[in-house]
């Protein structure tokens, strides 16, 4: 009996020692690595390429009418002269078409753009005065002049900076040449109270070269369409409206045409 107990105890001790030794030989297996896909980088919007579009908006015009006269009264011994400036402004609508091309380098966007625009306004101004000779009765002159811009076109350079989400927002400055058709007219009466009144009236069309400068914002809301707002100041220069001459008498009126436009529109990128 005693021999059986000793044998069992020895077997148990051997099993315990063997079990601990086996457990010490086990190496933990690390969990499989977690594979994280690389982040999806959205491609930046590319402004490079040609485009066409439509615009429309408001226009506010500024016109000045410098005038002067030289009248020989009682012959060349006495000459009456005078001058002045009349000014007026008018508002209206404009609508047009445009086309251009952009080239992008990093965030800078260079471009050239041309447009043609219809307008719908006329502006009138009254001009009057009195010539007072030393001995003869005064000569009163009165009448009105009018001017309108029928259409205008521009050819401009653009420089912008692409910013915002994916570079889709483009603030820019612009400037270049302007060209337009203006219609000018007048209707005047000269009256000394003795002789029959003398009248003069005419209407003339001019096409003028000038210049323009401005700026705007453009946003690409998808890969083909953009929305833009733009301000332009346009100066179409001066024209001679009235040039009356009669036996040494002269009466002249010039017209200077300048206007502001605020437009919005859509463009389609190719």
C-alpha cells in the first residue's frame, strides 16, 4: 500500500512539472495586421481650357457734355465766347455672350476673354444759355442733347487665384480694350428776339474704341459649369456732337461716354 502511494505521488509530481514546462514553451501569436486603405485624394479642379457663356445685368452710364461757343457780334470787332459742362446719368440693362481661354499654373490662372453686349438706354440733357453783346439784344440758345449706347464689346486679359474646395473658387482682376456703338443727337434753337429763330438738329452714330477694367468671382460647381459675377468700368472716349459754324460764329458740344456694369452669368468649360 505504501509503495502504491509513493508511486502515485511521484507520477503526479512528474505530470505537474511536465505541464509547467510545456506551458512555458508556448509563444503568443500576434493578431493579424489591420490593413488601412490609403485616403482618397480628390483631384483639384483644372481651370485650363476654352469656354463659352452668357451674361446679363445692370449698367449705369455717366455722360458729360462739354460745350463752348464763339460768336462775332457787330463784326469781328467784338467776339463773345462762353463754355460749360452739362452732365447726366442713366441706368439700363445689358445682356451678352462671351468666350475665352484659361491656362492654370499651380494656383494662378491666366486667361483671355472677349464678349459682346446689348444695352437698352438713352439719356437726355438740357443745355441753355444767353450771349449778351454790349449793344445788341441778347441771344438765347436752348435745347437738348441725347446719347445712347446701343452695344459694346470688350477684349480683356484675366488673372485669377484658384482657392477654396478643390481650387474651384476663382477671384480675378481683368482689363483691356473696349469697343462700342453710340447714338448721339441734339436739337437747339438760337433766338435774339428780333430775327426769326435759327434751329439745328441732327442724330449721329459713332463706333468708338476705349478701355475697360474690373474684377469678379467665378465658381465651378461641377466639372463643366461655372457661375460668375463681374464688375466692369468702361470708357468709350469722346465725340463731337455739335459743330455749327456760320460766318465766324461757332457752337460746339462734345460728349464723353463712360459707364459701369454689374453682371452675372454662366460658362460652359470644354
